[in-house]
């Protein structure tokens, strides 16, 4: 039997720098509607019998009317939903944004599909002991942290250990961590998002995809979403390098953050606006005298502000609020704020 898999759609009206309307919905929601239409067509063509979302269908437990209306356009009847951390408003997931759907899993549960034993693991801060599972499942579908997973600039210090995973199932497929990759080839996979969410989830070149699992062979076929937003963080030394990179893009819907010398910022912005493959962009110019340590610190703070979720304020205001509240003591807050002010003026 073939089983369709996708994860971390994070339905929301806006995401990162993807703002504004497109047709009846926001650009972000329209991209999700088109992505789900494409996905459902693929699953029908391939003869998929069951479909699982591995968590975080929505970005928050309370949805706007536009987000609810967009969900209604996505033909989710019959999908099975593993509850993610963003969808719930209480610890146990009893109150969540998916309550209108029939097949929602807010606690660990076994499922037998065509003599293949699945174990479903929704998000939980108290991890289920995989060594206690009886019977041992063929496949674990999860929305949880994985120990030592490299998430952008951060290395996870919590979650399931790979040694426990491979000892207790034949195949482990995880949502939650947006950077898709095989952690252990054909054994442990992080599926990655169905479409890009923000710059914090662009650590690799694994483009947003869906999966089709064959329960007989336990092989997973990955199919790249051709409609997905593709987030990239890049640095260039001159205008020619930027131009060559942009001319090499053969796909659509790139969302780019580009760092360039201050003298070419405006020219690069104009070039990005004229590039059809780029859906949205941000150009940064860091002062040449900024130390390497401060550049790293700025990039870390920029990644952090991506996950704050307050889209009504400018990125610079959100970043300033984050710095004032949580900046590491080893940095001078006033120095950091001055840097942000300078970058905002240059932008």
C-alpha cells in the first residue's frame, strides 16, 4: 500500500517577508492552496490510499477567518493529522486548531495499515520511551526533536537519540524540524516542510517536498514541490556575482536574503525586483568594520526574529525588542541597537 506524507505547512496569512495579497488570499495562503492542490493530484495519480500530516498544519491554535477559508480550499478530507506543537493551546493538545477534522492524533497511538504497524508520536515535551514499545513498530511517524540535529545555527540538545530510534523501528519519519534530510539513509528521515516557512529553515539544499511510502518495501519516494517557496541566505562580494546567481535560477518562488557591500545595495534591490524567479527578497549591508563576532551575533539574532511571529511590526522593531529582552550579556545592548539602526537606515 502507498501512504502519502507531508508536514509543517504552518498555515498563516503571512510568513517572514512574504506579505501582501495574491488573488483572493494573501500570497502565503495562496501558495499553500496551490501546493495542496498539486499534492492531492499527485497522490491520486499515484494511487495513494492513506495520507498523513506529520504535524503543524497550522502556525497557531487560533486561526483568522482568512486562514480558515484557505484551509477549506485544500481538500483535506480523510487526511490523518499528527498534532504538532504549533496547533495546540494546551499541554495535552485537547484544545487545538484541528478539532474540526476527524482523524487527529494528540497522543501516541498504534495503527495497523495493510499489515504494516505504524506508531504515531505527536509532539510532547515528555518523550515516549521508545525502548518500551511493544510490539515494535515497522514505522514511526513523529513530530518531535531529535538529539544533535543541526537546525541552522543551533544544535538540538534534546529529543530522541538516533541509537534508540534505529533499535526500535525499521523506519522513522519526522516532522517538526523544517530542514529535510536523511539522518541515517533509509532509516531515519526528517521530511522537511511542504513549502518554505522562513529563513531559519534554509540550512540546506533539500527543497520542500512530499513523500510516498510503500508499506511493502518501506522505501520512501520524495517528490519536490514545484510551487513551494524556497528560502535561501546568500552572500556576494560584487554585483556580477549576484547577477550570475539570479540568472542561474530555473525555478520560481525563491525568497532570498542577500548580504552585499553597501555600495551596491540599491542596484541589487533593483535587480531582485526585476527577477521573475524571486517572490520576495531582503538585502542586508553590514558595516565593513563590524567584527566577525558581531556579524555572527547579528545573524543569530536575525534567525531568532524569524520565529517571533509578530508580523505587524517591521523586522527591525522585532529584532530590537528581542535584543532588549534576551541579548547575551557578553554583548553591549546599546552597541547592538546602534548596529540595527544603521542597517535599517541603509536598507
